[in-house]
C-alpha cells in the first residue's frame, strides 16, 4: 500500500550519451523523483526496469532513498528502456532511438494496483506503455478518487485528438511545446482543456508558460493565462529542465493550490537545471 498518498508512474531509462559514451540512469520519472526527494515530497514509484541491465537504476534509487511501491516487482525479464542523447552546439538535447524494453507491454502487478486504493495523487509520464496502462486503469475504475496529473512530454506521441482521449483520465496535464505559440495545435490544446473542464500547462522553453484552466469553477478572466519566462544563461544544457519545472510546480501546487505560485516555483526549478551538463548534477549519479 502507498504510505505517502502520492504515486509517480513511468519509465526509467538508461541514457546513452553519444559524445562521451556514458550510460547513466535517466528519464523524466527518475529526474522528478530526485527533485522531489530534495524538496521533501513523500511519494513512491511505479516503474519497471530490465533484469538484464537494471542494476545501475536500482543503485541510483537506493543511493537516494527513492522508494518503489514493490521492490519485488521492480525488475522484469528483458532489458530496460533506453535512449540516445546528443547535446547540440546550442546546448539543446537531441534524443532519439528510444527502446521501450520492458515497457513494451507495461502493466501494474496486483501489488502495485493495490497501492492505488489509498493514493490521493498519481503523476504519469506518458510514454506509450504508460499511456496504454493509464487508459486500462481508467476503464477499470482504478483511478476513482485520485487526482491524476500527466506529462505529455514534447507532444511527440500526440495529436490534439489523442490528447482529448487521454485528458479524459487526467485532471492536470503538462506539455513541453517546441513549436510556435500561435500554432493551431496550441489552439487545439486550449479547446481540449475548456471542453473537458481540465487544466493544461504548456511550457515553451525560455519564451512563456501558458495555462489553460477549463474548470467550471474558474472565473472567465482566469481561464487563460500567459506567464513570461525570464531567460537565464544556460551554463549546462536544457536537458531535464521540463522535469524540474513539473516536479517543483506540483510540489508547490499540492501545498497551496495556487496555480500562479506553482508556475513561479516551477520556473525556479527549471532554471536551476540549466546549470548542469546532464539532467541532474554530476554528484547525483
């Protein structure tokens, strides 16, 4: 059973850095878990690693005291998720060749499903295996009474139509949008939030953060807000900035239920992450 009331679900990968040849534990879930431990946020992980190569991931979790719902179910036969990462000259990451590994057909075990019975919150990082499992859990009524938030990443897996399908199971979504603010897809995101009565936070790097708040209780003047971002010099890379933003945002939101304060706090966390050459500081690994 979950003792914290907050669950974090998604893949943890082995990140292959092409320039250096390093292979390090990574992925949005691992990065968020590290930030939440620093912030004092209680939570437990729902994830899966490969029995073949998951040792470095297990060691990272142990070193930082990151709890999983079920240690018995952490490893599955096969290999862990993996991805290639290249840092471009402008300090932006290029990520490619994602291998799902044991997330090819990810499903919670009976022990892990039990943790949902007492969970207050569930945050999901939406790679394909997690998208499918979220839909199954919703269809089975396993998410009743749980506040669900989700990271739609850079929208690579999504269209506006698929966003609407997933947002039916999600109260608060995050999208790291790489395109223009006036792109018709952004208008589609707004329509989804308003039509379904949900909240969507669309981050646009160093440009802005858009919040579409479609909840019926929200005054008309507050339903769409744009927050400018104060750009900072990127000493490291922007890899992991989105994960830091979401981790700090949610921690603040769950303390005070203030969206503006959560955006401001998320910006602080995201800005800090630009100081590191990888998603986390060197000593985290």
